[in-house]
């Protein structure tokens, strides 16, 4: 999944510099300009004489500037999603517990996708934990989860931006799937397992079932949309992934009554529905229900509901 995510990242950046249209000689690509004078600064949240590595939130504020840069990408060196940041400014929560050193790579992207890179070494403390979520997900040991196919809106889509008002951006008010929707039944065989490791470690693995690729992303990677695929399209679909918790920073999580926890899967892990990201805001988690939200971009977010009790379709 890491390779596919990087492939899509390149395509998305390229689209920033591409004009739609196919008529010969009507458009010309402008001069290819390499960004120069790239400068990256950062500030670890809560640093003082008694806390030289921060306040334990793991949050670090980054600012990148460069001449002739159109956008910036950040790879934080922790096996989580690469971020595209138009203005070069981002607050990022590192999630691995303890004091850790990360090599943060920033690319300033110019016209035609030409980049200039800078690497910064950041040493920061994270002690964020969500022991209740850990216990609910694993049952104290290991627990299987399934799509909650028997209830409405187990998959949905909603706006991301808070300017929709009335908290419309905190739930899937644009589109919701119906129970046992036959258009998506190819993915209903998916089975997942969360396993507790050590005192507070957590892993995730998809045991059965395919990757479902929505049409929007299928177009990007060149396959037919709204269909299920295996490892030939999603090579890291299977395998054990490390899960880390971090404080959520999305507006929906902060204002929508969410748990306030983001869980992130290593190595491009995801829960069947592939949209190129491995980060999930936990809306709600209990013994048998897991509700999550995937912020897709600044426009929209996906919503999923899973259950630890395998649904049985009755006619």
C-alpha cells in the first residue's frame, strides 16, 4: 500500500499543474522551475526546562517556505500517511509512545512536479494512550470485527469543511449505504482482527476479504471502480500492521462529540475500503460497535461502522 499511496501522491501533485483538455497545440506547459531556498522550522509543543521533548502530546508545529514552491509534502518518518500542505504549515501528532527521533522529509514542489528536499531530525515525547479503546478493540486479548452490514449507514460520505454549519460536517449527510446493499456485497466477507501486544501495544490485520476501491480512486490507479480487488491492486492488503493512537486534530472530532482519538495503521494498512489513507478518527467504540471517520481531504470524509458480532442476512 505504501507504493500505491506514493503513486497516487505523485498523480495528485501532477494534477495541480495539468490543464484539462486534449486538443493539440491549444495549451502549453509553462517553464519548469525548481524551488529554491527551502527552509523548514519546527516547534515541539510544550517544551520547557522540565519537558525538553514536549508535553507528551507528540504534537509538533512545522513551517516550510521556499521560493517558487506551489505546494509541500511532508513525510514524517513514522510509516504514516504523507501529507500534502499547500501553505507549508502543519501541526502533526507523533504517536509512538516514549521519546523517539524521527527523520522528517519535506519536499517543496514546483511546476511540473519538480521538487527540492530537506530532512530534519525531530526528537519528541508522546505518552498519549486510550486504554479503553484498546480494551474494546481487542477484548483484552484478540477480537474479530466485521462490516456492520445489517444497519443503515455502515458506509457513508459527508463534508469535511466546518463552514457547512450545524455540525453537518461531523456525520455522513451526503450519502449513506442501505443494509445489505447488493452493489457492495463483494466486500462483505471481510474479517479483521485487533490484537493486544504487551502492556499497551496494538496490531491490526485483515484476515479475509478483498479491498474495495471506490470509483474516485479507481480512476486514479487505472482500474474499474466500485469493485473489489486483491493484492494485485492493493499489495499490502494483508499482513500484521502496528496501530498507534494519537490525539485527533480534525475539526469534526473536536466539535462533533467524537472520542478524540485517531488510530493509524503502519505499512499502508486499512479496513477494506481503500482511499489511500491509514488514519481513522474514532467516533465511538464499545464491546460490539466501532464507528470511525476517514478525513479524505478538505472537502469530504468517509464514515464506517463495524461490529464484533458477525451479521447474518435473513430473508
